[in-house]
C-alpha cells in the first residue's frame, strides 16, 4: 500500500514539473518584462540568463531602445535582447565589449564620438550625420549711418558675427529635424571653454541673416546711452532637450523651422575675441524643403 502511495505521489510531482516546464517554454519575454525585472532590482546577469533560456519577442526599434535606456536597462541586457532578436552576437571578433547597444553608427543609442549629429529616417533606413563646426573669423558693424542721424542718440549700432558662404554645406528638408548631442557629463559642467560641453544648455540655436556671400547674426547693440551684448532675441530659436542618460541628449527645436540657415552656437566659444564674436563656433546647417 505504501509503495503504491509513493509511486502515485511521485507521478503527481513529475506531472506538475512537466506542466511547469511546459508553461515556462510557452512564456514569451517582451520589453516590458525586461523593464519590470530591472525595476525589481534583479542583476543584469540574471536577466540575461532568463533571456537566453526563454522565448522572446523583443521590440528593438529606436523608440523602444530609448525607452529601455530611460528605464535603466543596462547595455549588456539590451545587447542580449538584440542577440535574441537577430540571432547574432553583439560581441566583436576581438572579444571586446559591444559598442553601445548595436555598434550601428546610424543607431542613436550606440556609442558615438563627442559631437552633434542629425538623425534622419527614410523608408525605414536610419542615417546619422555629424555636424561640422564653422568658426566666425570676422565681424562687422551695421547701422552707424542711421545711428548718426537719429535724434537724441537713440539710433543703434549693431555688431554682427559672420560665417563664410551664403549656405551651410549640410542642407536638410525637414522643418522639424532631430539632433543627438553626445557630450561629456563627467565634468558636471565644470569644464573650461576649451573642454567638451556637458549639457545642451551650453548651446543656442540661431537663425542667420543671409547676405550675398556670408551669413551673420547680431551679437551686440549699442547707442549713445548704452549697449547690450549677447545674441539678439530675434535670431534665437527655442530648443527642447531630452536627457537619455550617459551624456546622450535628444534635441529638437521647440517650433517648426522656416526655410533658412541655422547653427548651434557654442556659447562659451570665441576665446580669441569674445566681445566681437571672433572665434565663435557654430555647428551650422540649412533648411531647404525642396530637393
């Protein structure tokens, strides 16, 4: 009798074990489950182990990668998710750690050199283009004649920083472009003017006034009663910046851009002659809606 009871109990245990194994095999891991495990405080190695032993249906789109990053999911876990999604290892042939999430230079969440990059999508294809800096090598003044004939000394003389050429080499068609800033947050904003910026707050987006052979922006105004330094409000475009962590920021204009020439002005640049704007650094681009 006891032997029959033991055999029956063993059969029940084995049946429950098989049922649990079947349920585990049918379980499909998703991005939300990975985020839940991360927020629960599980170690990355544990989550990776579960990813590699479970069925999965991960979303590895750009927006999904950003959401994972914002939720605190580690790059090693994201790499394991990508490996499960594609069936390819994210490790390099030399055994080094993966570069960002995918190592794709057109993936905004992959590791990039410090700088400002334009992000574009066309037909499902992603493209990132680094903006090259352009430095103001000269300035000019305007309005002297008008100021001279305006009563009571109220006429203003304007000082303007100039960039060579009527158009920037980079021309884009979107009026709401997306940029990614890769900055050095390790300094906590304590870097000098010659260091790598740590926040988008160190930049201002300006719209240039186009002339026949150059682009200019007013950086100071003065009359007989006083002067005002700094960028004129009429040239400044408000920005929105989203901190994605690890020195990565998603930056867009707060309003749709009009056709014209623009540049991200590094405010603490221009050491050679700050008051006159000579040496000021602009990461310039143009918006031209027609191909």
